[in-house]
C-alpha cells in the first residue's frame, strides 16, 4: 500500500480528537507534521512518535514529502490556510465548515481544479451510524416518498464556555458549528433546496453568539426542519422522517464523538456501535413496527476515502462543491433571519 505523509494544521479539540486519530487509523496515511503553538509536545510525540511539531504551517508547506495538508483551525482562517496549501502543491482537507463565504469556496474549488489537486471537507457526520441507517431505510423505499424530515442536534450546555466557537468573531456560533452537519446531511439526502427559512436565537445568559436555530429547507414535496439548541435537557428524537408508506424515528446521537473524547480509537472493541435502547423504529403504513439495528459509525471512512482518491483516482469522499452548497445555505439562513422572510436558494 502506497503511503502518504500528512500535515495537520491545528491541534485543539478538532485536530487532536477528530482528525489525528482518523488519519492514524489508515495504513496508507502517516501523520508526519503538526503545526500548533499550543500543543503539548511531549504528549504529541508520545501518541504519534516521530511527528514533527512546528509553531507555524510554513514548514509543512515547504516540505516536499507532505502530500496532504489538513486544516483544522478556527473557521475564519480556513480560506487563507487552504489557499496557501493548494498553492504549495498539496492536496487539502478542510474541517467543516469549509469557509465563511460561498465566493471563497468557489475560488478554492477553481484553484484546486487548476492545479489538479484534491480538495475535500471533513463532513464526518455522513458516517454517523444513525445517519447511515436512515440512508439505508430511505434507499430501500419502505418509507415511500418522504414529505417530512426533522433532524435535531440538541445539547445541554447552559454555561457559556471560553472558547473561540462561542466568542464574537466571524464563523462562530451554533449555525456554523452543528448547523453545518445538519445541512450537509439534508443536502446529501435530498439535493439542493428551493428556499430557506430560518430563525436564529441567542438563548443563554452571557452568550455572545447564537446558540440555537430552526431552519426549514424546501425541497418541493419534502420539507426538512433542522434544529439545534444548547438548552435542551431532555432531547427528543434525533431523526423523525415521515413518508407516504411509513415513519422512521431515531433517538440518541452517534457514539463516536464521546468515545474519541474518552480515548477510544477506530478498530477497538465496540467502535461505532450504538446502544440497543437507541435503535430506530420503523412504522409501516399498516401500523406494524420493527426495530432497526444501527449501522456502526465510521469516521475513519473519510480518510480511507482520501487515501483512495490519492492512490487510485477515486472521487474525494466529500466533494468541495457540496461543502460550498452548505455555506450557501448558511448565507441564505442569515439573510432569512435578518430580513424575516423566506429566501430563494442561490
């Protein structure tokens, strides 16, 4: 198996928890350089022996051995770092959200195409076990044509944390954060919406940026309602999907995030497995119900996909154009909220 050296820019929670372990899980990828001013050098070298730890990304951009650069930094820096990496001749993965304007995204897509380089965005929630289970149910046709799709990403975090995601700066707030996941999943299932209607709210005392939203994406017959809040102590269903011939109801969130935070890694016992109490229920038109075991989640599949794209010429696991569409929906959402109206998707 051909092996490619990878450089990771950023080693906060995103880099340390969501990216580095997934890169390390793929035999064809080797984490060779990390650019971070705040990472604990001893800890990094203990977990990833032989890695070079730099204060800035320049060393990895100048290193001819680095084939792939992963950008996992505050959202406002994604565009500049991705552009620099592409200009340096590197394939690039950018953490979600891709960039903060669709025009920036279009520019990076064009630059990658011009240079013949891969550009992808880490929309890892496509590999949530619950989402893959829903995809399989929809593909089977047993729900019939879908008319109502509700997806929630609710948490209970009443205290505002001191971190960039909750500070007043470009790209902060729950719409850019959790909203990117929910929007990407909806677009992955149904394509591009006709219109976007949004309400964005700041609910917690002391919050500097929005911490709740409700989006309605109009796909014609199907309407998708996407919701997130930081003040939900007893969450309802994660997914409620209703079709002409049946309904799919799923509670609970994918287990991989919490497992990663606890130190688990892909390939370990029970990796990606759901708890039986959270298995989905499908109710058919005649009222019969059945329980559906959750497909194990697999975030590492994204980086296996990147390896196949580099080594075998397969498509990128997430097309950058798809990620631009997510940003465009967010732009429409902010415009809808600001103007208090439904806006056409453009």
